[in-house]
């Protein structure tokens, strides 16, 4: 990052810099991206035809907005992505606590500085990553936290209480000329919500009765749960009226979007180990994506709490970790996830789901059923019409095959022997390739174990499991 060169007000004027408000800046940069066919909110998955157009219209209209959605729908991620619509660098009066623009300072200190020094007023440059403020609303949030309060240290230094310089600015004014986000807005106490009214409408702040008017330049975005936001007991109506736009978010509507999100967000590319990064093959990613969607739609789950997108992301990371553990136990070079690693997600995921009172105590049973259903759906989706009789006939002849955390990929393949349908399984389940060496062996074991599990769930094979070890047979 190269910081712009102007170092004082005179040099800034000579450079031709134009002062724009934050909302104008965002609007013009958004129009430029739209006209160029660029992605306006990179990394946001599944909102292209729903949420993103609504957010773009709100920004073009110059509205503050509130995002309404259940937990784990990407609201905070979307808000932080808006930073990409700010200019990369913006000038500020050097040393200003509230990021005054040199052309239009609003605090007493900066106005006096510009009057005294004129074109020699020193300026600094803020990167757009520094122009974002965020606060999670909690019941103990105070007006001082958001707006400001009297600084007793400044008073002790000899300033009088009537001096605006004794004010300690809160998060909102410190984000002046940037984007301020407040998450879970209804959790703010009503008296704190009142303090935001002037910020949203008159764009100024009041601190402890001071005759202090600071016309802030802000884009304010809030997030909230729809149930809390529409409940008059949780949010005051005048504050709702101050937001120009309400945008409803949602969980991924399509399975492909769910899988894209999982692949994008799951952290399985480890860099802090000497071993190769674990691989979760695409057919198992699909299983976990379907599993998350099934849990989200399950009647036993409390629909008011929702099932976060982080549920599936954490499930993928857990399966990858299970594969690494198994590889370490059996001394494998490559950690490739298999069906035997999937049950690890059940105990790990249980705490992420809130069940209805009637189903408390049945969490494991419900999640196990939904995981089996996800495997069956993926099996039918990926292997529909494929003839697996050559594989099944091996078991009809008396073959039994063991798998589990104590069985490595090569040992599993050795038990099966040559399998005529392996090439077809790889084409259907892992069309993007299988890698080389130990990874290819691990992927081959993974697709074959998936096929055996699918045959079992479709009642064409038998299975006996004691938890650590599973045996497939006729």
C-alpha cells in the first residue's frame, strides 16, 4: 500500500483532491463497479439475486440500513465487505480524534488549527480498513461507549467543564467519515437507542448537555433478529423510522450456494503443521451441506433460533480433523476424509442446534438420522443409474471389509482387492481429480467406502459397527 504524497493542506489542494461525503463516496464507487461489471460485494455467497440488489439500491439512495436475519446468515460479513466501496485512502487533519477532513473540519481543535496554519496544516492519510467501527449491542452498553462523555483526566489538567475539549469521544464520532455498524441493535437499552436518534437523522451528537454540535459524516448499518426487531418491546419505533432501508437476509437457497460457502469459509488448509493439509473430498462436502440443510429444516429444531451457516463450516473442519487423527494413528502420509470420519460431527455439532423442548434428550438420535439421510441423498444424486452390482457381488461371495479410525486407506483397499467400478466411482464422485500418490490412494478408499455405505443404507449390504470399527458384509 502506497500512501498518497500530500503532507499538508496546501499540497492537498494542489493535487486536485475533491472532498466527498461518505455516502457520496460509496454511491459513486458502487456505480463505477456496476458499470464495469465488477462484483460489488466479493465473498458474499447466495445473495446475488436477493439481498445484494436490495443493499445496492439502499446505498445508491444514500440510506442507512438495517439487516434483518437469523444467526449465521452472513450479516456481519456483508457489512464488513462494504469497506471495499470506500476510497482506498482519505485525508484527515493530522492527530484528529474524529478524522476531520482538512477542507471541512468540525471539531474545535481542528478548526482552530486550520485557522492558524492555513495551507501548512499537517494532514495524515487513513486507509479504508481504518474507517470502520463496530459495536456488538449488549445491555450494559452506555451512551459514553457510543457517543462520548466527559474525560476526567482532561478536566484534571485544568480545562473547565464548559470546554468542549474535555469531551472523550465514543465509538460513533471516532468513526466519523466512515462506516459504523451496530450488531444486534434491539439488545440496546431503550435510553441508549434514544441516543442514536440524532446520529441517524440530524447527523450530530450531544454530550452531557454541552452546546456541542458535530455534524458527523457516517454510513450507519445495523443488524438484528427479525423477531426482536419487529417486537415493539425491544426497539423504539422512532429509531426504526430513522433507517432508510430494511434488508432481509436468508440462509443459502440452493445446495450449490451452501457448498460454495462451505468451501470458501472452512479452514482446512493448515499451515502450522509439517504434515500435508487434510482433504475432504467433494462428495463428503456435499453430504455435510445436505446435512446442514436437513438440520435447518428439521421439525425437531427450534426454527426461531435457526441453524447458522457456521454449522456446516464447523462440520467440515471437524471431519478434516478426524481424518488427520486417523492418519496419525495409522501412520498415513495423506489425511483424506472417509465416511468413517462423518460421525465425529454429531457430538461436535449438538451444541450448535437448539431443539424444541419435546425433543430434548433425543439430539443424538435426530442428528444421526439426518446425517444418514444426507448420505443417502448424496448417494442417489451422485450415483444414480450407476451399476454397482460388480461391487455388491464381491460381498455376496462372502467378502467382509473392515473400516474405521484404525484402518488406513491402503489396508482398506487391500481388503477389497481389484474393484472394476472404481474408475466410474471416481468419475462420478470426484470429477475434478484425485491427486497423486498417497492422496490418490486416500481418495480411492474414500469413494469406495462411500459406495459401501450407500449400499448399506439402501439395504443391499449389511453393516456391523461398534463405534471404533465397522464391518461391511452380505
